[in-house]
C-alpha cells in the first residue's frame, strides 16, 4: 500500500485489519494477465476493423482507446472498452453524429448494439462478455472543446502520466469501495462519482486509506484543485456545489458536478464507518432478497401504506429514462402531498432499463379524512360574499362556512380519500395535470398496474433485481452498514 501506513483497525467478525482487508480485496479485483490479454486482443481487433472502415470511406478520423482500460484503472470483470473516433473540427455536428453511428454499427456487427447518450449519441455492445463503447469526439487542442467528449484523451494522458502502478491499485480499491456502497457512476441514475473523479481523489491523497481519512473529515464544502488554478475563496464563488474538484485539464469544469448531495453524504458516512469498523462488506456487499414470508412480515410490521405502480413501454436511452423516472416520481409524490393531503414518507423507482419500471411510494396512511379544510378570505374582504355564496349549502360542503379569527373557513368533501383511488383517478382522467415526464405519461396512458402492499409479491418473487432493490428500500439501512458492529 502506498501513502501513510494503514491504521491496524480490526473488524468485529474476523479480527482482520483494514490493511488485511484491502490486500484481500485487491487479490480479488485486480485484473489477471489472462483477462488483460483477452481484452487487449479484442480491442486490437476492433481498432483494426474500425480503421479499415474509416480508410474505405476515405475519412480523416483517428481511432484511439481511452478510459479506464487505457489507464489501467479497471476492476476485474467490470471493464468498459472505450474506443474513440476523433473527427477533424471542420466536420459539421450532424455529420459527426451520423458518421460515427454508421461506423460503429458496422464495426460492432453482428453484435446487438444499444444507443447511448453523452452530449451526443454513441453505440454500445457486449462482445465476449466485455462492454464496448464506440464514441465520437473532435480532435481539438486543449481548451478548445467542441463536444463533451473532447476532454477524454487529455484525461487519459493526464492520469497515465501521474499514476504509477501502485497508485493504480489504490484506484481499484477506491472504485470497488464506491461501487460496493452504491455511489459509483456519474450517470443520472446514480448521481455519484465518475471513474475519473476517483482517480483524481487518489492523485490528491496518494492512497485508498488516506482518501478514507480525508473524506471522513469533509463537512460543508470540500475543494480539490490539483493544479492550483484558483484561490479557495475564488472556487467557492465560482462553483456552488458542495464538492468541487477542478478538472486538471479544464479549469472551468467541476469534475464532481454530477455528485448529488445524498451520494456525497453516503460516501462521507461510509468512509467514517470504514475507519471505525472495517469489513469486506464495503467492497463486496451481500444484497439480500427476502423470502416470501419475510417480505410479508416486513410490509406488515411497518404499519404504513406501501403501493407500487408498474409501467412498461419505456424503451428509451438510459439517461433520458432516468430523468423521466425521477421527474415523474417527484411529481407523483408532490401531487399526493399537495392535492391529496397524504404524508409521503419515502419513495423510490426501479428499472433495469429494458422498458419496465416500478414506482414505489410509502405513505403514513392510505386512507385520509373524508373532508378537507379550506381557508377563505378575511371577513372584511369583498371576496367574503362570493365565498359564502359558493359554499353555503353547496353539495360539496361538509360543514361551514364559519369564522376562525378574522377569516372565513369551510370544510369540503374529498372526491377520493383512498390513496389508491386518487392515483387511479389521476392516472386516468387527469394524467396531463400531474407534471409527469412525457415518456412516462405516454407509457401510463398505454396501461399500468397499481399494486398495494402484498399484491407486489408475485412480481417480487419472479424478478431478483427488483427484489434486491425493494429489500434495500424496506430495510432502510445502507448495505455497508448492515455488516458493521454499529448495525
């Protein structure tokens, strides 16, 4: 291990020190020579195929391998091979996108491809159990960016120059730790730490353990500026995010801008707990699935109202999908609170990005009072007369109007006092009024299933990915905390 010596903290269950755990985890996650050779061979074949296609088309495009494989910072059996097509800047954006997709489709055939998006579309395929991305970018000078991916070769070069073999091993530990606690990935679905960000953290702190120690002390706002582009007060003024990591190759960019406050907080908490009670579960969590009886018990003992909305027909790119799902979940919860008067306790959404999604919302109660109170105008207001005329002896009035303090009040009947009924009504007659994402709204219009509590059991038993997600939601404890002495 590099950096400062590891504090010999012992786990409660095995007596192993943090150093012992890191050494064991490295033996598990460090790529083998056989795997390196296999992926290198696949990469060379793909590069050759792409180069041939480019040559046949008479195009001036450079082909290069970038990302974690090029940098040697990939975890065993979790590698993405990123092959970049670098276009000259004279190529128009539309041609840039269309040509890159055409080349990628031909190079990856006959394998099934999937369209992904950064700032622009690119293609992904799984070949020999290896995920391959063919991504377009412009061939630019540093700082003259034309697209979001133009920085990538500069990132690759920077990390390769700064990271030695030992520090690369430290990056592997940090990446596996982040994946284990669920904060790895800058995509919308996660809102966490990118691979490049994890590499910068090791460059800053030199070792995995020193990163743990430093992050455990973060509070308020953390700033990392490896190239010392700014004074600290200037960084705070220019970048509002709680975690600011200035891109070493682009002083105007915060590498950590995608990290949500929740994922940042989870990372800090996990680092603090690892220093107190280190165990392998931080890296290799056991994602439990409850038995049928235990699931029913978990739902029953909560004493709350948990319901699910299952929707299909969401075959859209992942970043668009998750933006739509999170927007729709937030809108549904807001509607239940503001319009329905229900207390939303927690909510989540699950999808494997294959067209199906499940919204899960937990309420304090599924039944609310049959009437609701409305505050009227001040008694001296000219609006008082119209308020009285509207509600006095109206069919919708439960009782009132009456005066409380200096205002008119009335109690009116609710159309729906059951959460399930209210949701069914809104997803039927008033689907356009909730603020759902357009793609989700269209899928709901085509049909959905609403299930309450134990009604979800058949779906839970047949879908292990959803089962793990729901189990974690119901338990309400971070997976890394379950193996801790404190849990």
